[in-house]
């Protein structure tokens, strides 16, 4: 079947794209005066797919986005220690809490430290619906799998297709 054609295509998190995905997307762009914009961060290339811009993108204008609007000022400052850059916090961003790096000796130790942190958050009045735990593994492989409840509050695995505010 025929691919739909668009006047403009915007790709966010382009560092996560495979090169052949760009070829397909480019075919969906209207040929005359079509606009193609990609946003990427080489420092976020966790899949190892981003060596450089695709060869056909040589004519692209490049703009470095320096203001971090997604994180607190303390998180932005911490990120700069991990990946030195010209990134600065957005002026209106909250300061936020100091970033805590917790080292663990085992999966069981990690489970226990997460449980303690969750108990602290809940005791401070943080609503369960305002807590989201991000892991780099699926629930069966995660160190938090043994945690089904914190006090009388159940933890649930949201998966990839979740609206994290819908339950808890």
C-alpha cells in the first residue's frame, strides 16, 4: 500500500532510531518544501545506534539546546557531573532535592533500600500516585519484584503502555 505523505515530520529522541527507520520516514515526506526536523542527544544513545547524523542529513541546521526544562536544578547539576556539557537548568525549574546515589551490595540489599525509601516518601505525605519507579529491566528481572506492598499500599507493575496516574 501507499505510504501517507506529510508536509512536516518531527522525530523526537532520534538517537533511539535505527538508520533504516529514517529511510522509511523520509519516504513519507512530501517532496516539495517538506520539513523534516529531528531532535537527538548523543549522550542519551543507550542503544548504541547513533554514530553521527545520517549521511543525507548533511544540510540540516543544528541547534544545541542548552536549557534543561525537564528536570530540577539539582538533577541538571548532577547530570553535568556524569556527562559534561553546556546544559544549564531552566530558570523556572524548581531546585528540587539533592540527588542521592545509593550503592548496593546485592539484589536483596537493593530491594531493601528501595522499600525503605518508599516508606520514607509515604511517611512524608507523598501520594502513591505521585511515585513512579523506573527500572532498566522487566518486573520479573527487577530487584523490586519481591515488593508487592509497602504498608497497606500495593505496588503494581505498569509496563510500557501505562498511564501511571490511573491506579495505585
